[in-house]
C-alpha cells in the first residue's frame, strides 16, 4: 500500500490550493492508495476565539473525506499538523490518535513540545517533526519526537535536505 503521510485540504489548511476530494482523486491518479489527512492545526485558524469550532471543523473535514474515500477505494487516515506557538511556530505531525483526541485537547497549539509529546504518548500516538529544514530558526528537540520527516514538498526549497 502506498500512502502519503502528510496531506492537506484547503477547507482547513490555508496553504492548500486543492479541496479534499480533488486531492483524493489526484492521489489516486498517481497510484496512491491513501493518505493521512494532516491539516494544519494552528491558533491563527481560530475564529471569534472559538477554539472548539476549529476542532469540530477539523474533524468534520476528516470524516467527510474518509466517507468519500471509503466509497471510492481510497484510505483516509486521521492526523494533525500542530503549529507549536511556543516553539517559533514549528510544525509537528501527530499520528495514531483518534479524532476525539482533538475534542478532548482543542488547544494543542498552546502546548510545549514536551507537553504535546507526553499527551500524545499517553494516547498511544506518535510525533514526527515536520519539514525540519524549512526554517532552521524553528528547531525542535529531537528527544521529544518519534521521527523526522525527511522528504518534504519540492516547491519549498531546502525542505528535504540539510
């Protein structure tokens, strides 16, 4: 099975230019069997100071795309790309947690890396340092991640190499 471990949809991630269904169809057209929907989860995405609304919209997008994927022979898995505000807005990918994790912890972006690591480990998930070479001013402590993303999007220079 070939899956993309870091995918976004424009319904949530402001950097994405493609809606989730088109993203699924594009991924299928190049031979992928699925992806982990790791939309951005960022305090700057909170509207009207309603952080629960962001969590609910985030989860709804996942379930909508999972339903479409299930009907079209494409696996959609749940993930989160958290922007760590206390670490110069560095990004960290969360895998292996259930959508309810986000409802129970809607302010992940306000945690330190160590706090996020502990919380995710308590919930049997893993953390991966996202695009570590994109901005070297946003370094994270490798003692509080389970992996480091190596091959990132080629549109961003130097995101996939030191």
